[in-house]
């Protein structure tokens, strides 16, 4: 199993190019199912989750071709409207195939994702929404079996803001008969990127980016060409790392407008951040100050940045209160940080982080994707050597992270 060895204490300096967004690319890859025409995507990140999604689409009969960061998909000959457990269990986002399969083929068999390290994460709202559109859905042998001769537009209210739920229903609605209104829809930039790609394919969508999305069904979707938005969580992770270690870094191919909540918190922590439309410059030359935060749906502070900010607060001046409101079990990184000398107490969904003067290297184990990023940041600031074990989580969501950190001057290497 691969690990990362990090010798901490070096500031990060230089330029890093941000990759395309994993959480935008995954639903957009599934959107290919909706059309018999080719979908050409640019700026697709090189990640294990993307590889898993391409495998899933290939076993359905979608032809896929990857040339660097460009992926060309052709679902003209899709024959198998199914997502088996073997692939779904490694990546929950496989559920995003359900809406498109049902909309284009009138049937789908998609394995239920089950639990995951950061909480129960049910898919009841995906199912309820599709049922409101006329689908008949049963659960058999752990699989969701869905059928509908033709989906019908519906008025759907989601009582919790769900990102992939909104994406699944928005994709299904593009080919439904009539108008679908999604209320309390997710406003995440990745939902907007998916909507923009669907519109290029011929879909009729309004209101994306607000909490009411209206989709008027069309008869079919066509070929399109789309560039995936920059990854705001990768961007935020590098910004938090520089704020923690100190340094001076330019981030290119970024989308600062999608990171307001994160940038504001980093400025509160003491970082100097300036932005243009697609670049961010971060400078940090003092010990960061502790920052309180509370995760919530976009545009508030993202749950996917909570772990990285716990690492930042672990060495900050002062005590921070960090409240997680999206996932019930998302503090698995805390016990690992404690092994490095962090002083953190958990009370329910709140972490109280008393900033320590220093962290000291140790062996730690990554438990999920963003927890891994948190441990890498902690390793970059800790004195001595930190070994981060189980980095396959990191490879699911960070494109060449150690190569990028190495180029910024970090002492980091991948070991077997
Ligand atoms: C997406 C992101 C993930 C991010 C999360 C929250 C992708 C591929 N993943 O995950 O990185 O952490 O948004 O920003 O885009 N819920 C229900 N019923 C449902 C669906 C969700 O109760 O049918 C609950 C979940 O358990 C959770 C909350 O809603 O408590 C938000 O989850 P959701 O937005 O659906 O997360 P994902 O879309 O899975």
C-alpha cells in the first residue's frame, strides 16, 4: 500500500495549476448517457474516481476515449443500463447514473451505495424525486430497480439540500415530458457547471445557481463540447496549506468566485489573498490566527474544506470552534491529528481546536478523501517526519498532489 513521507517545516513557494473539478466532472460524465451524440470534455482531472466512472460507463456500453485531460464519450450504443455493486461501493457518485439511465432508456439497475466513512448518506431524496416523476422503484438484492415508460415533469421539494440529488433529478428532467421544478435545490457551482453542459447538449434549464431550478423536457439531447470548471476544493486545500506553512503561491486555472467563504476565512486567519478572474495569489508570513467556522450548503463554508481547516487551526494562535452540519461522522481526522500533538476536543458535531505551538511528525492513517488532505497539511507543518498511510483516498480526489507540492518546495515523496 502506498504512503506519503513528508518532512515538515518548509514554506510553500511558486506556482500551481489547479485541475478540473472532480465533483463537476463526475456528474458531467454521467450526462453523456442522456445523448446518442458525442460528448467531448476538457479539463477532466486525472483521478481514480474519474477512472472508476469511466469503467462504469464502459461496462454499460459507452465508448470512452481519454487523451490527457480530454475525454470523449459516445453513448450511442449503450446496452446495459446497470451500475453493479463492485464499482458503486468504491464510489458513491455512481448513483449519478440512475437519473440519466432512467430518462433515456426507461429503466435502470443501480446498486445502493450503502454507508461510507463520513456518515450514513442515504439516497432517499434521489428516489423520491424520480418517483414523483412517475418512476416505479423497488429495491432488490441491494440494487435500486427503476422503470418508467416516460418520465413526467413534476414539482419536487427536497427537504435537505443535496448536491448529487439535485444533479440526478436535473439530468432526469431534461428528457421528461413537461416541466420539472426542483425546490430547495443545491446551489453548488458544480450543479451550475453540469447545467451549463446540459444546456450545450440542448437541455432547457433555468434557475441553476439559485434554489429553484426549472427544467422543461426536450425530446433528445445532442453532441456537445464542454470544459469542466476548476476544482474549488483542491484550490482551497492549497490555500489552506500555504496559510498553515507560510509562503507565497500563485494558483492558476482557478475560479476564485466559487471560494468566497473559504477565502474570507483564510484572510481572517491572516493570509493576504488577491484574485483575478482565474488566478489567486496567497501570501502568508506569520503564524495563522484561529478561525471559527460552520459548514453548510453553498455559498456557506463547504464541508469538503472542514478537515483542512482543522489542520490549520491545530497550529493557529488561539482556539477555534468548528461545527459540522452536513455529515454526522466527519471528524475521523481529529484522532490522527492528536497523534501529531494537536489539542482537539469533540462535542457532538463540534470540534474545539486549541492551537498548539507546534506539531510533531508521526505515522497517521487517512480515513477518507478530505481527511487525507488534512493530514498532508498537518505533515507539511509538523516538525520531523510524518508518514500518511492509506493514501488511496487522496488519489481518488487530488490530481498529482505530491508532484504539485514538490514543485512548491515541499519535502514530500510517495513510498511503497
Ligand atoms: C456531494 C459531494 C461531496 C460533498 C457533499 C456536500 C459529489 C460527488 N460529492 O456529496 O463531496 O461533501 O456533496 O457538499 O458531488 N441526504 C439525504 N438524503 C438524500 C441525499 C442526501 O438525507 O437522498 C443528506 C446526506 O446524508 C447529507 C446531506 O443530505 O447529510 C448532504 O448530502 P449531499 O449533498 O447529497 O452529498 P453528496 O451529493 O453525496
